[in-house]
C-alpha cells in the first residue's frame, strides 16, 4: 500500500482529495493542514517525513491570494517558494516522490495559442513569480518529481469564482465580470482524481504536466455558463465589465495545452 502525504489538506484541492480518498484502497493518505504542518517550518517538515515512511507527497499547500501577493510578496515567496524548497529537501532526504501543484500564472499571457510545457515561463505578477521559484527549487533539488500546472480551479466549496458567482446570483446581485482574460476553468475534483491516478503510473522521467478541463473561455463566459447550468441566467443581470481593474497584472491568455 502506498503511503501518501497531502499538505494543505484544508484548501480547495486538499478537501477534494479527502472527499474521494476512500475510493482508493491501495493508497494510505495522511492529510495535514497548515496548522498541523506549516511547510515554511523546515524542522517541522523534516520531523513529519522522519516519523512516517512516505512514498509520495502531494503538495496542495499554497498562498493563492494574487492581489495580496502583489502587496506583500514576501509572504507568497515564503509559502510558494521557500516552503516548497523545504518539502523538496525532505523528499530528497527520505526518498519520497513529490507531486507539486503549480499554476498557469507562471506565463505572461502574450502567446496567441495555448501554453505547452515547453514554453518558457515569464510571470508578470508576484504570485506567479513565487510559484515559478517553487518549481525551480524542485527541479534543482530533486531527480524524481512531478509538477502539475493547472488553471482557474473551482468547486462547490467556498472562496472560488464558481461558488462566489452562485452566491451573488442567488442573492439577486448584478454581476459585472471581465472578458479580457482567457483561461481554462478546472474542476478541483477532476484535478484531484488526475493527481491520484499519477500514483500508479510508472514515470521513469521527472517533469511537468498541464491539466485543465480543456475548454477555454473568459471569466465572463465562465460566469454565463455557471448561471445557465444552474438555471439562473434569466434571474440575474450579467454585465461585461470592460473597466475591470486589479492591483496585480494578470495574463490575458493563460490557456494551458493538455494532452
């Protein structure tokens, strides 16, 4: 039976992995949230790996507040870069395969088509820079790893675009949504299943994969789809907001090419 550590267990993706974990009899999951295992604490990370003989570590721990990361980048880098470095070092010391979740925001958005794993990252905000630094640490430290880049993660849990749109729509609020950014919404439960599937696939070579649900759209298009699928399209006013502004620069195109 494979022993698998899942960090960031109370985050959106971590909760989705927990939701389906019992479906996989050949995997013994150990879930740790940020209170039980803060990955920026190198000593704590090492002690967890020392106490339990893990085969894999799925790193779902991340600082994902893009706006706040622009204002206080040191916090984002502590989690997304230095924390990832701590995990990579522990994985190296204890012969554990690291599966790390990264982001479409490592790209600048200037490409016309989807980004492949061969495209050179060039992040335009602090969040993307911190995530790329984490990727680099993994590549520098480990010989056995898997980095999975994904985009626009959503679920029925709180604090994501999907759940926020539903909440506002059901409250009868007008929705003003930008259409100047294009990406691929990704169901967090689908990503969770994909990650677990990687545990049983022999991978002689380490590397990077892209995973999304494959359909490119703007945030406006995604909001429209959410309303239609929940029979709310006729009950809510949805407006394209051409004046949408954020503190952080965001890639206009972050579509990821997936096989």
